[in-house]
C-alpha cells in the first residue's frame, strides 16, 4: 500500500509499504479521508522524541476485515462505552464491524492496568497512540485499530465532516474539565484549525467567546462563523476569566498568560516541538488555574456533527482549505505548514 512515512526526521511517500495485518479483535480499515493537524507538522520537526512510522490520526474509513480473538470483545464496567456505538454493555461480535463506516479514538491502552480499567486508555502508562507514538497512523491506504476504539459514523454525516471528529472531541474535552460559565469573559488565542473548533464549542454554553489572532486577515473566517474577534497585541492585560491557548507556539503561551486575570483559568491545548521560554511568575502571584487538555470524547463530537447536518451548531466545512490525493502527500504537508493555513485533507483514493 501507499503511506506517508516519517523516519529520522524525513517525511517520504512509500509506494510499497506493507499492508497492516489486524491482530485479534482488531479491524482493518480502508482510509477514506484523513486530516493533517498541527501535531503532525510538529512531529516532522521532532516533537515527542522523534516518531518513526506512518503519520496521521484524524480519519474516517470503512472496515474491510476484522480478526476475531475470543470471538467477542469484552468490556469491563462500561469504561469503553464512549469508544463504540455497538458497545453499551456486555460484548459485541468483531465481525459485525465489517462494512461499517467508522472513525476511531487514537489511544490504545493495555486494558489491564488500573488507569485503563478505571479511567480509560488516554493516560495508560503502556499506551500507544495512533500516528504519534509506537503505532502506525492513517496517512496510508489502510490502518488497523482495535474494534473497541471504533465508532460508527451516522449516515447523515459526510466524510468531509466525520474527519473532524477527533479535533472536535479535543475541543469538547475542555467542557469535561471545567465548568464554562455563560458570563465568563472568554478568549481563544489562535484562530487556526483547532482554535476555531474550541471557540465554537465554548460558545455552545451561551458564552461570548472572542477569537484573538496576530494578523487581521487571520480573523476573517472566525468573523464569518459569527465569532467576535480581535488582535491579540491590542487585547488588554488581565482581561479574561478564561483563556484557551491554541496557537502552537511559545508566543501564544506568553500572550495567553498575559491575558488571563488573577485567579482565572488558562487552558493549554498546544503541542509543539521546542521549549517555551516564558516567565511563570504570574501563575504563582495571580493564583492562575492551569489546565492541560488533550483528547476528548468522540460520541458527543459525532452527535454534534450529526445535528449540524440538519441545522449547523458546529461548522466544520468552512475550515477545509484544500484536499490532496495521498500520492501528493508531501505537497499537502507543505500547504498545511503555510502560516494561517486551515484544514488540509488527504484522500487515499484521490480527489472526487
């Protein structure tokens, strides 16, 4: 199969990569559409210690094969119920997944440790992560995932919308972690791919959310989406109760810390290669609550996308800037790395 492979910091298109074989209770998925995100770009720069393998974790695809282990997948205490529409209690047959259009959560836990059994796989000390850590990703014709990681995509949700499930879930994670008051003065710093999803999700609480960027032209799309905007350099110190940093650079960290009021909350969404050089004194003196925020729930994300099919609450299609066939994956990465670029998609079967 074809795959975009990162090795020793070099990204290349491999035309004859081995097709993965599903292990017991795994599904083999033909990738229909995949999205390039900032984490993928940072991995090429050396983020997370230098990943080697097939990149990519945002995708929608179709299950073409599944390998049975015991013939059914055990679920304990309902902790995996968000990872599968078919799993609610008890078990489900692996073979039932064949032919289904799916998305998949990206963390693969050991399913044995106290963290996995009590909280889920996101912080399992032995986890692998799709396209990020010790698990080949989705910038390929095929990928494998455990069936417990899969969710079926509703028929009314198009591939171009379903491919946003993972980043939309990451945006929803903030609302799991903190209570977003409708009256809270709220800012999202960074009007990019993730920042615009975060702003829309926070606005669902009735909160007025201001999207802040460095350049006036970067604020055109958030205004089109009905979000208030402003230039981050012009925003006053200590002006916001809640600030979400989604820039992917250390300057964004510094601005976000400057903007949050004493005893306010700062949510950090960025992952990037390099070290932030920031004076953290304000965290102590201002008693700032800092929340790290990563992966979120897929099932609510799919519900929002499904609701958007009949009356948009979360707009994702305006975020799509370009689509490339997998054979032009290197050009797609160059495009995605341009300043201000929105979502760039890869289609293994080529553009429609």
